[in-house]
C-alpha cells in the first residue's frame, strides 16, 4: 500500500466547490456535423482489421499481453510501417535506444524513419508530444514504467499509472495524435494497474498465444470506433510477426481426419469465420476420481456438456478422465462449440472417428436440445472453401434454404441424442429409451 498525499481544500460555499472561478458550459445540438478525420492505415491488414480500419487520430489504444509474447515486436513493426506516411515516435521505458535499434535491425526496420527515445518521465514526453511539429503516432512501451514527478509513489502503482495515462491521453486528443500504450498483465491475464485504465482508453487489444505455438492472436475486447471481439492472426518467425490471411487453413494444417476424438468446429471470431480442430481424449479414471483438463475452452461448459450427455443421452462418461484441447493455441469463447465438443467426446469414447469431411456447430441446452446459432451461412461458406462437404448443424426455420449452400450436405439435428447414433456404436455409448430422451 502506498500513501497518496491529497491536497483537498475546505469547501467554503454552499455548493461545496470553494471560491474558484467557474465558466458555464456551452451545450451544442446533437444533430451537428460528425465528420471524422480519415483513419491512419498501418499497412498490416490483420492489425487494421482488429482496430476496425486503422488508427483514429486522437484515439488511444492499449495493447496488453503476457511477457515475451511479442508486444514490443508488434508495435515496432507497426510504427515502422506507419513511418512511411506519418511522423512516428517510439518511447521505451524498459529498453535503451541501442536495444531497440538491435531489435529493429533484426526485423528489417533499420532504415525506418522512426524517432526513438528512452524516457520514463511523463513531463518530458508530454512536452515532446505537445510541440507544434510533434509526432502524429506515439508508442509508449510500457505505461507501467512511466511516472509523474508530482506524485510520491513509485512507477507502476495505481496512482502513477492512472495519472500518467491521463496526461498522455489528454495531449493526444488535443493534438490529434494516435497513441498506443503497451501494458503489462497480471498472472490472471488482466492488464496490470487500475481498472479505470481500460475505461480511459478508446481501444483495448489483448495479444494472446501459447509458448509452444508460433501463432499469435490479437483480440479486440473494447473498441469505440469499430467492432469488438475481432481478431488478427499472426505467425511468429525469426524475422518478426507475419500476417496469416487464412487462419482456418493454418489451424487445420496438421489435422488427421482418421483419428477418433477429433471434430472440426466452424466458429466466428468477430466478423471472420474460423475453422479449428477440437481434440478430446477419454479414458478410465485411474484413482477412482475422474479428472477434467481443458485447454482453450471454458471448463464450466465442458462440465455442462458431460452432464447433458450422461443425463439426457445415457452416455456413461462420468467415471472417465476427460481431456479437451483446442488445437493451434486458439481460445474459443462462443457457445456454438458445444455440439462439436460433444461430437469429439462421443468419438473418443466410442473409438469411431467423426467423418473427416464434416464440420459441426451448435449450442446445447440443459434439456439436450440443440439451439441455433448466428451467421450459419458464413460458417458454411468458409467450410466449403476449405473442401468440407458435410455439416452437422442445429435444425431451424432457415434449414430448408441452406441444404445446398456451396455444395455442402446438411445434417440437421434438434436433440443431442440424435448425434450419438451418427458415429457411436460402442456398448458404452448407447442412448436411453425414446421415452426417457424427452424427459
């Protein structure tokens, strides 16, 4: 805990605001002109997609991620591209100028017109940003290393992070500067510092990825100027981050269709359809207590799917160890993956492989019903583009019009019990009587 010295004055007026001078606000009509400045395109299409079409003049973007995931590499490549059109500045509070130059040389950006500085005092950075010929794009790496000299607390504390961001954002909005802040994350994966920091900025991006995979996901969780939940996919190479224009093909590159316990899920990430492989492994519990391990999905939804399979479909799986993995290091959040997860579990338990040419998506309810999901046509078109000829989807009012979309044969089901006979023939995978299915 750090003590903050407050300079509060004693109220002397009835309103409690003291004797200071005030100026009445000038209100304007809502129907005024709202023409904005053109966005600043970076030339990195995956980044521009995630931000909703490029950086906004006067907008502030916060980029967070685990240590060593590639945040500094991303922003350095970004300002390197932007420097061809705009005046850019890179302020590092963690590395020296020579260290930044060494990384720029490795990324092939040694000749980029980027202005470098190693500083941590916000007063000096603000003076450089507020100059008449100041930069148009500024990167602060990172906001946790900045400090305001009027506060006694150490850099990285709640007060310093809030005050530093407030000063920089105020200047950026007044001067029309596109400000990018790099933020540290806690062990829980949240951006370190006060939660108000995410409310102050205009856009919040999370840079995700697994250490064992070269794929990196740039995910938008807040965007005042574009869609949220949009993603950009990158491939970490020795020369930096490379864009991945077709993530579905990349996530399915090492897939083997003749293996039981795998299913292809057609998902939606933002506005982009993405096909990923869901892998499941089911085996008898060794110590009598069943184990559940999940990577890339919600463990609570896995427990729900297992309970529905046991109670509504008569699948004896509660006494088995269950391991679930989303191949490629992608994390899935939408409930439409329920049906694909159930298919992978049934396939792993029965030993029969899911048809390799099929994609699966649908939400499962507690009664065992399979619910419809949005953007089905986009999912099917992406599947057809990658060579899939069959789809197992929820039955709905639009089902008849989707039977011949892009040559994909549609199998519609309205209850989870109808999924079991498709590829489950083992004695341990048998549906209950028809009367009990509808309980």
